[in-house]
C-alpha cells in the first residue's frame, strides 16, 4: 500500500517552503520589495538590513518578535497576491511563537541591496545588518544570504557598516570581513548578555554558549577585524549586578574586544507576552516586578537607565574600554 503524501504546510500557490527543521522552524521564501530600511521608516539613526524575518534562536526576551506580525499585516493591508492564499496559516500562531517557527527568507536580498545602493542617498549614515533578526542564525549555513550581502557591499567604498549577531558562524566570514574593513568603516558586535551558561540556557536555550561566542570574537580580533561585545539586553535583577556585568567586561577584554556597547531590556507587546511567561516559569519571584514595570511601557525607567549607565561607565574605565 502506498503511503499517503505528506500534507503541505503551505499551499503550492502561495509562498514556497524552503526548509523545515526538527525543532519546529519552517522557512518560507519572502517576495520582498526592499531590504534596506531607511532611518525615516524605522525611527533609528541608521539604515537597517535584515535578510531574515524571524529567528531560530528564539531568545525569550527578543524585542523583535513583533516584526513577523508587521510583515504579515502589511502584506494583508496591500492585498499582496503571494500572501493571500496563506495568510490563514501564517496567522495561526501568535506573533511571539510565529517569530521563531515561521521564518521568512528574503532570497533576493543581495540583488535588492545592490539595486538600492545605486539610488539611495546613504551618505555617512551607518548601515547595520541584524537589527531585528540574527543574520548568522543556523539557517544562514544553508541560505547564505548574509554572506551575499557582504559580498555586495564589497562593490562599494567608504560606507559605515555594523553587524550584530550572537552566532559563532560570523567567524566563517572573517576573510570577507577583513576585506570589508579595508574598504569601509566596520564594526562587528557579538551580542552577549551574560557569561553564565546556566543562566543563558534558561533565557536563550538555542544560542551558542558564552565561551563559544568569545572564541568567535577572538577569531575576528586576531586578524584585525574591529569587533567587540554588545552587552544586551541587560536584564533587571538577572544580569545587571556589578559582578555579572564585570564578568562580561573581563571576558570581552580577554577575547580582544575593541569595544563594549550596551542596552537595557526592551519589551514590545509580543516580546512581553513571551518573556513574562518565561519569568513566571523560571524566575517566579521576579515576575510580579516585571509585570508592574512593563505594564504600560516598553523600556526601563529613566532612573534605571541613569543608574545602569553610571555602572557601565565605571566598568568601562576599570577594564580599559573608556574612549575606545
């Protein structure tokens, strides 16, 4: 007897399914119209590039979980023909889950970037890759979109470039990054919230462990690539103690980091739903405080930001990062 055919997650008339992973992530080709987001559209002080929408790492606190919802909502609003047949299936999961289980792949990202750079007035405004999804998440091994974006940027000179990632896969491209650093002003940020592997496994169970990230950082700095640590997000009551922050600074210095940047926890609606549930399960004593604080805001208070900023400045001075 012939076995029944596997039911297709998405109809063939809609978006193409490019890959499925045993851990639940499905990768869907996205017919993107652009890949370079302007400061005017994002409200940030840089152009942003995200070759993927959604992320396999699925960190419990990730502020970018709402981006998946925005993509689907925009497509629905403009009645995008490619999305319409599959909107029901794309919205079957809540945004906080869809972000890590239905990941969009901008297969034409490099071509779109090349076309945009010919006409967009970039000027001295930085271009940052990986602001809303990790550009070196495991799927990059198959799709290679980030590498092709970097190869496209080699066609130009004099740009200000940044890359943000938690992934050790960034070390794969160190020869390419060396060439980029010769033609552009480049900074590579290895994101690391803590050096405590047990704590990180509770917060971000699918990311590379701290020692592996620091080893990747060392691989970059040893060949002269301007790379450092993004100490983010700093989590109130979990990673904001002097000892926790000092451990990151000490490890960063040991790995040859050129700089340490930082940011406190930010929670949008989807991220808030997921992270508060994680806190109730893993850190129940802290959950009520987070629920009160983030009930009507996305960011930490100004008073907390000022106090945390003072602590970070003292640590920068102590570990020799001030002025770098």
